[in-house]
C-alpha cells in the first residue's frame, strides 16, 4: 500500500475500516434479532450491554454458560461460498452444551471478526445465527462485529458465540444417579456437525476430482455442510416429562470421550455399533481416511449427536416422546460396571 502524502486527511475508511458498512449490517441484523425475542429480554442489540431478566417462573435459578466456535468448517464455507448455515452451527455448539446440564438457553451473543466487512456475507452468517436462536427459543440480544484490516485474508472471517441458560437448582443434571442397567439412547445427528473438519478437509483433498456427486440423497457439499442439529426444544420437552439422568453432547472427542464426562467413575457405557444406521457420509469419510472404527468414534459423532441416559423402565416412553417431536432415537447401549476398563466400550 502506497503512503498518502503527509498533508492528506486520513479517514478510518482509508485504513480499511468501513463504518458505513458496519452501520448497514446492524440495520440488516435488527429485524433478524427481533424474531428471537422472548420472555426476559429488557434491552438487546444497539446498547452498550444487553439486559436480560431471569424469568420469574424460576424459584432457584442457576445460570449455565457456554461458549464455542465453528472451527475449520469455516474454511469450506469460504471455499464453497456457503455462509447461510454456519451461524446455526455456532448457536448449536453452545446451546446443546448448555442443554446437557438440564438448562434452558436464555440468550446468545456472537462475535464476528473479519479483515474487510462484506455486508452480504456477514448478513448471511448472522441470519443463520438468528435462525439457530429462533429454533432454540434463545434470544439473540447482542454481539460484536470487528473489522480488522490485515488480520484476516479477504473473504475470510472468524466466529465465536456465547450462550447463557438457566436451570432450577434441584434439576441440574450431573449424572450422579446413573446406575448399572440404565439405557443409553442416541439421538441422530444431521451429519458431521462442527467437529472433525480438519480431517474432513484432508479427505476432500485426498479424493481430489473423485468426490461423490451425492451423499445421503443430498449434493455432496450440502451433505458435508449440513448444520449442527439443535436438540434444545425436543430434549427440554422430554426432560419435563421423563426422569432423564444424564445427557451428553457428542462433539470433539466423539462418543468415546464425551459420554464418560457424565458417568460416575465406577461405570461405563457398553454400546452396540450396529444399533444405529450408518450414513453414506460417515462411510465415505472412514473409507477415504482409511481409519478404523475406534478412530471414527473418537473423531466424529458418527451419527449420534446427543446421548440420553435413563432408567430402563422409562426408556421406551422417553424415546417415544422424542420420536413424536421429530428426533431419530436409537437404543444404543447400556450402563455397565467399569471394572478398570475404558469408560465406553463399543
């Protein structure tokens, strides 16, 4: 970049920050955020801080917070110019985490950072964030858009999200009462979700020109970029109706590393790999990567995005409630004594 003559005025825009573009984005965002308004919102987008009052129906509310990003799935969003669903991923990664404590997500804030603000791209991303919040019953009440010249290549950006939820103190899920003989239910995922994309991208690179045209009745790119499933509303309804003991969101580390986080040390989950269907997407990834089942189950969700642990006598009714709400539900295993072995046996 050539230097300006010493007496030439320098505006912020000359340094690479377009205030007008930022203002235009805020105006595009406001109606999207309004669709997510819910009980408790006192002041949202536009102020220095967003205000939220914990709904009065809570007697002993405990706040539960979660934060996450989308990871290297964004690299494919840039390459394939697919920006309208990564915002859903951003919301899902946090609200699904908050959910496993038994909490209802209340509000969400996002952080969007780029080198040069493209209003259309940013609006598509935030539109996905708003859609994710709407589907989760969670208010989008604030965020930050940071335009930082020189920090990111043109056409690229980064995302982070932050969610706060609430749960009655007496209803916090800790997994402490999980017992031998309890049933492990698996809720189907919508695909890879937002973990393991460094390996996904290596598989795409390895396949080169031999990528499949479709997977699971979708164009290849749509199958790969399918947004993370939002389990919030359906699982909250099941929690209200059934004595669920524990939930596990299957993210980084897959089934092998996430289920143990909600089990007592003396217990393990014995899973039957054949108890849930295998998608073409995960079969292609395993075949292309050339990895075994163990590596698949600690890298990807492998078809199960959320795990529910419940006593055997309540499992069928809970599964029926979740299926009626639209979830794919599979009885994938049982809780057994650990006996010094691994916490998850498949």
